[in-house]
């Protein structure tokens, strides 16, 4: 157990000419104010006041997908598993922690396939980890350009979650912003960017969510509380409830479709959730959550677009 710890100062991660050639375990990379990667351990009552500045400059020769995780408290949070890669031998929990430091990810390569997962407290949570009582006050920003093969995720508390994560009783007060040119798929939310096959309750956002005018993306999911919530593996478990947004959602960036394939561009903007794929309930966008969209379509002659904007939920679908 890591208990009652605090960190201050500045942490800079400046990776030049990083050129991995093997995709295996690439998502195990992590940078954070407190712990870069956490497996099978509990963190409780810790505070980060350090600024985390990640400058990931990947080599143009890299041919595999690179996953970059960054968070104020933990970069990559997951349960410890056995040699078979699936049997859990140690659970991970983060509880009653606070981030007050700014978290920034800046990229300078558009050639590499990158999945960026940046959060105020947790960058990437995976394989059944649990989180409760988390609060973020720091501003979170992703700065491109990234390129059309990138998938970028940012949230005030959690950037990306997948596979039975539980997140409860957590709040964001920091501004979440994205800027800097071309992106591929961009999923951002006041509390969580991507929340896949996971459950959460009492998640509340009080920080502005902003996509700058210079952003161009072919999949843009922006939510006041959550960018994208999916429930594919376990529909009954993967539910969001009693969540709210209480701050403006502003999307000024353009929407493009520059893929050479017929892949559809998705543009879902929601006051509370951009895209919900399950039985979410008691989801509220309060009066402070004004949704403003002033965007343009790039390469509009390609008509494969799916555009939806909602004061509460941008796009709702249901798994059977």
C-alpha cells in the first residue's frame, strides 16, 4: 500500500527518437506525478501537486502502435496477472486521491500510430482495477499534431478505461483541452475520455471541455462528463449512473474524413456523454453545461459522416 504521499515540482518526460519495433506490451509505458505503472497495489490518500509535461517525440521509422499513458497520480493502473496473462493475482485500487498539477501531452510526429491516454489522476486503467473518491483540480491538455492514425483520449479524472474498471464518487474541476492540428480519433470528457466495458456512479464534472479551432479529426467524441461509454463484454455491469456535467462544452475544431477507406467519420457531442452504448441512467447536464459547436467539414465531398449533438447525450445506442 502507498499511503499519505505527496509530490510537488515539475516532471518532464522528453522522449526523442523512440522507435519500438515490437508491439507486445507497448501499453505498459506510463508517466505520472506519483507512480508510472501500478499493478496489484493500493494507493490511498495521496496528493500530486507536480506539473507533468510529457513531450513524446517518436521516430518516424516506428512501425508499431505506441500507447502512451500519463496521469497526475498513476500513468497505467491495472491488476497484477499471472503468467497466463489473465488470472488475477493481485488487485489494484486507488482511493481518496487528489491531483492539483497540470498534465500536458505534446506530440511532434504525425507518422506513428499512437494511442494517447491522459488523465488528471489516471492515464489508463485496465483489467478490473478499482478507483473511488478521486478529485482533479489540474488542467489537462493534449497538443498535436498527431495524424489520422492516432487515437487520443483525455479526461479530468481518467483518460482511458477498458475491461471491468469501477470508478465511483469522483469529480473534475480542471479544464480539459485539445489543440494543435490533425488528429485521428479524439475522445475526451470532463471526467473520462474513453470508458469501455466499465461501470461508474456519482461522476461529476465542473471543468470546461474545449476543442480548439485548429483541431481536425475524423472521429470526434466530446462529452461534458464522458466522451465514450461502451458496454460490449458485460452489458449488465457496464453502466453509468448518477453522473452530471456542470461546465461548458465547446467544440470549435473542424471535422474531416481523410481516410483512404470507406470508414465512417463519427462526430458526437454531448452535454453529459458524447456516445453511450449501454443502459446509462440518471445522467444530467445542468444549466451551466452550455454546449457550443462551431465546426466545419473538411473534404465534405466524402459523405460518410455520422453527426449528432445533444444537450445530454450526443448519440445513444443499445447492445442487445
